C-alpha cells in the first residue's frame, strides 16, 4: 500500500540520453517514456493521499506528463546550475507532482462553510 508520504525512488540517470534529447527527437521520446513511470507513481500516491477514486490516476498521470517539455527545457537551460549528479528524473518528478496538485484543485469543488 502506498502512503501519502511515500518517497518515490525511481532514478533514471542517463546523462547522455538527457543531453541527446535536446537535439534528437527520438532520444527525447525515449526519455519521455523512461520518466513516465515517475508520473504514474506520483499519480497513484496523490490519488490515495487525496482520497480520489482510482479512475483519476490516468488523468493525473496525463497532467503530470503534460509538463514534460517545459520541465526538460528549464532543466537544460539551467543545467550548469545543477550538480553533476542531479538527474532529470527526480527534477521532472517535482514538476509532474505540482501539475497533478494543480489538476486536483481544478476537479475538486470548493468547500464552502455552512453555518
């Protein structure tokens, strides 16, 4: 069972593929597929933590993968700032999780206080 504070430990660390993805569309698609598991794990974790039905997991994963290109472009733009050991996968995981949280906010009705 996945808990709300589960630490997701999938680290895809292929610096050569990350660099090639900046100019090779096939490499970018390969990188996208490699980090898709991270989006799925975060989606399952968030669905459970927020008491969402399982039917929302694919939608959450899609929302997470929707920021792939933006996350990759920022990662490459500031790549010199990151340590050599910082892989794209955990960085992308943060971006994906933020997009999923935003999506959850859009599907949940606001709670109003009744007195």
